[in-house]
């Protein structure tokens, strides 16, 4: 573009100053690096007016943080393993838009804002090298779960979505614990969150909540909007002093009675909650200019 | 014997009164049922003067509690899976006598005397039915570890013994966590014990301690007598008020500095220690008679 139009600023000759901010705890297993790298790649693509598709950009984002490739899309996204040994065809694609199944909600119980001892990327490399069970997960468990999950999303089948979500989380953390030396992302608070989800589903007589844990102790609990009272109400009454509740949810009563030890662990271990849902990919928000002192200034 | 010698008491026509006592916490993942069933089978075999070998008795004991089959022997014992579908050839055999490698020691950190929510036997059945990784553990991991362990014991190779012990414990608990719903025998105190063992080995510059966990949160830490100071000293100074220390070990100083969180978890979570080693199988101790009131009386 610059060679075709000499009036354009010569951006390709300038260095970039990157300023990154986030409103999630960093390095706590809440996908902060995925969000950050996806935003970075999209921002640079916007700056240079690149014509690459999100799938092509996801190949670049993946090199910063594996799961960043998923974050370039909105809605429900699959990260395809690919078949090339060098990983060059390992990229993400959208399985469904957010509007296909808009009533999906997520309640995140932030169990720790302590930085991880092991980064997700180096943890995964250790797991690949030393876990005897990992190869089986890759060859057998993940492809099966991926197919089941796509089907569940396509059919908006929450019970199936939930079961696959929970089984795959269990399987992932199993291979982490099978690493040598073992990697433990979950702690006793995480396990209490699992027991609470089991209690919610038992009370409902069907599966209305699903837990999953990424590379950290924080529980991500999926539920449908219609089950807010039964799911969110179980935690909001218990965790009254905790920040992050949306207006109105603290008065909800689910009637789920938690085991005393489970309730105690959640009360002492959850420092913050995040209530969110399935949203869009990277969005251009505010634009900055470089001020006279070299610091960013809002346009 | 009774039909050949009419003067013998007709024991075969009498009912048995069984009185079982143990000095281990029951149902806490400390093999109390294995010890109890092995003692029961051996006591009945003694009473009837059965000529069955320990291997044959192990077949019977296994039906009470799987791991009881191992407890009929002293020393280092292997539980052979067998090849028959009905499990009728699944039995234990001695790999080495206790005197072959007499300096093996075990320090048990009792992290919980709370009874388990799930018995080991029913937990294992759930794992077999629902864990996708379990089949791989059975087909691949366990046979490999069994062969490596026998070789390590034969050669008195502690570093290899330790590595296989730790890897197999990790693998077992991984398949428990991969069960649906997941089974967690270990807790944050267990994981702190793992980090402490890693710190001991790091300080020694070689592997002098190994952790393993059975179906409960209690850590069993293996070490050789010559490394008592480095291994036991790490815990005895920290856990001063805890019962179970043998004379003299509380003054030992290992110089291992534990992470503050690890030390804190061990201090608050370990209620008792047991110091033991590799010993003999069931031993006839005291004999009882039935008193006039029907209660057992020491002979």
C-alpha cells in the first residue's frame, strides 16, 4: 500500500510501541496471555490494514500463546490440531456464532490471583515429554471430545455440552498430574467448586451446570441464562463479600445445600467472581496517539 | 484332619467369632482393609491348620480387599494381574525378602483420619467404567512400571525405585481424577508433601526420597536408613507437636528450606506420623480364648 500510494505514512519503517492492559488477573490461568496476544495480533493487523482472515491471523497469534489462536474469533471456536509435524496448519475456526446459542453464561470463581509457578506453555511441554497418559489423551480422548462438543453446540444440547466440558477438564488435569514432576493447577478450592456443581446438578435432577479449569485453580462454571437462580444463587449467597456479582444475583436463592467443608473452602478461597458469557472476538475500542512526552494519549 | 482323628475338636462344625483390632486409622487410605483381611485369612488358615501356600491364601484375601493379597507376604511383594477374565489367577508373590534390602524406611504423614467418601474398591470400579485414560494405564504404564520396579528392587537401586514409585503414584491418581465424576484422594497437604520431597531431592542433588499416595491423602515417603537425617529431619523439625516420631529424630536438621506455603500446609494438615519399614507378613501374636461371658480372654 505504501509503495502504491506515496502520500501514505511510511508505517513499515517505524518501530511500534505496544501498551498492553488487561482487566483479568495475569498468569493466573485465566487466559490472559491468549487475550493479550489475540488483541496484539488484531491491533497490528488493523494498523497495517492487513487483509488476512481471522484463521490466518490465528496462525500468528498461536505462536505467542497457543490458545490465543481461538481468541481471534467470537462465538464458539475450535482449535484444530492440524496434521503437519511443524504445526503450521494448527489453527482456529469458528464452530458457531455467539448468536447461535446466546443464552450460554459463565461464572468464574477466581480462586487465586497468585502467579503460577509454571507457565502454561512450559507446563504443556513438560507434560508432552513425561506423561505416559498424554499420548492417549491426544490420540483418543481429544478427537472424541471435539466431535461430541461440536455436535452439542450445533444442537444446543446443554447436558452433552456440560458432560464433555467436565470430562475434558478432568482428562486435561489428569495428564498434568501425570507429568513428572507433577503439575497441579487445581487446588482444594477448585475441587470444592466441582463438588458444588455436582450438588447443583443433583438438586436439579439434570445437568444444568458444568465446571472446567484451565491452567489454574479458577473454576469456570457454564450454565444457561434460564438457570441463573439455581446456579449463580448457590454461590452468590455463600460469597456475599466477594466482588464481581452483577446487580440482582445476590438475592437469588437456589436451595442447594452444600457440604460444610465444600462451603468453607469456597468461602475462604474465592477472592473474586467474574460473570460473563460467549461474546465477540477482538474489538476496536479506544484509539491512542503518542503524546509529546512519548506516552499514549487518548485520541 | 477331624475325620482321621476323632479326638480332635470338631472345629468345622463351630461358628467363628471374629474380633478385629488395628492401630492404623481405618478407611483413611492407609491399607487398613488390606491388613485386616490378610490377618483374618491367615488367622483362619492357622486355626484350621490349612496347608495352602501364601500365594494360594492371597487368592482368598484378594476377595475381601484387592490389596490384601499382597499383605500375606513379608518383604517386597508383587500383585500379579493374571490373565484370566474372571481374575482367578490374580495373586501376589514375593519379589524379595525384607532382608534382601533391609535399610528401606517409610515415613507416613497422616494428612487425614477423616473417612473416605468413596471406598477404594468402589472408587476403582468407577475409574474402570468411566476413565478414558485408565485402559492405557493398565495396558501400558503398569506393566512397564512393574518390570522397572522388580529390577530396581533386585539391584537395590534406590533412585530407580523412587522414580518408578513417584511416577506410578502420579499415574494412579491421574486416572482417579479422570474418573467421572472425578475422585480426588489427594488434597493440598498431599501436594505440599510432594513439593517437600522434591526440595529434599534437589538439596541432596540426587533422589533420596520418594512419595507415594494410596487411596487417601496421606503421604508415604520412602528413604534409606542412611538418609534419615536429610529426609526425616526435614519433617521432624517442622512437625514438632505431632505424635509418632521415634526417639531421636526430632533433633535432626536436614538444612532443607521449604517454601512457606508448603511448610504451612504441612504444619496445619499433618495430624500424626508413622515411622516404619519393610517387615514380615502376618505374625501370630497373642492367643485368645473365649471367656465364660463370651468375650475374648488372653490365653
